[in-house]
C-alpha cells in the first residue's frame, strides 16, 4: 500500500513539474495582475486532474530510474514546460507588437497608459487589442485546447526522454513563421489605410495649401482607423479561434 501511494505521489510530482513550468510562462496567467497564490493553486489543481490520465505513460518511464536520474528528469520537465509555454507566449508577444505598430500608424504617438495585463506603458489601442485577445482566448475556452495539447505533449515529448534541441528549433521556427504571417495579415489593412490617407492628404495639401489639412484631417483618420480596427478585430477573432482549434498555434 505504501509503495502504491509513493508511486502515485512521484508521478503526480513529475506531472506537476511540467504543468507548473508551462503555466508559469503563459501570458494570461503569468502576469503581475494574477497573484502568485492563484497561479500555484491553479497549477496544482490541473496537475491533480491530469495525473490519472497520465499515470501509465509517466510511471512506465520512471519506474526503473534512481534518485539521481529522477532529479535529471525534473530538470528536463522544467525545460519542456517552459518551452511549450513559450510557444504559446510567442503569439501574444506578436499581438502586442502588431498592436503597438497599428497604434503608431493611426496616430497614437506619445499616448501611453499602464497596461491592464502586465502593467508596463502601452498605447491605449494596443492595450485594448491585447486585452481583447486575452478575453477572447478565455471566453472561447481556448485555454482548454492548451490543456489538451499539454496532455498530448506527453506522447510527443515523453518523460525522461529530454528536450531534443533539433525538434525544438524546428517547432520554434515553424511557430515564428506562422505568427509572422498572421501578424502581417493583421497589420496589412491598417498599412493600406494609412498609405491611402497620407496620399490623399498630400494631394489635398497641394491643391489647397492655405488650409492645414494635416491638422484638420488627423481626427478623421483616427476615427476611421478605430472603425477599421473594429472590423478587422472581428475577422481576426474568427481567425484566432480557427487557428487554435485546428492546432496551428497549439502545442
């Protein structure tokens, strides 16, 4: 009986290591606004829920290992969890970068407010886009897709096998290229909109040089950009849900 309990505790701790490392780097959990106590309780709860599902896969890999080898397994599980979490965080970093770029293109220059999620200074529109992405991610239950992918990762990267650097680099390069293309698709309408507006402003300034067209039309460009953002974000939301559901941004 004691041996069975000891095996379950060992397997649970091994599962908790990868799950805790994974959640420690997720952008919508590993933020200053979420207390550390809640993050710890969340990681423990998810680990307890996943341990019965992963017991056979983990126990078969660690049953013949000694104490020294178990410490090496713990270290490798930390690295695997951090890497898997970083693959998700790359997407949200790209969203923040594109949102800052769009904000500057539309004229939000010099306007900075504390970010709702992280606390650092961001443009208001960029902060709104990042918050929109996080809220959409959670209310669409896409975090459950991440948990399902985390369970699947035990078949792809098994316990005690270590993190293959070549496979990790390939996965990271594929993720970066996918996120880069998605970012271009998100930013392209705003680049086209600002280019056309600047061309028309330059033409109007040539035709009517007495009128300060740039100052008169700046609010109109800003309002038009916000309307375009509402339309583009609606389409981007559908694309985001589709991408995560089919696993393009999953693990």
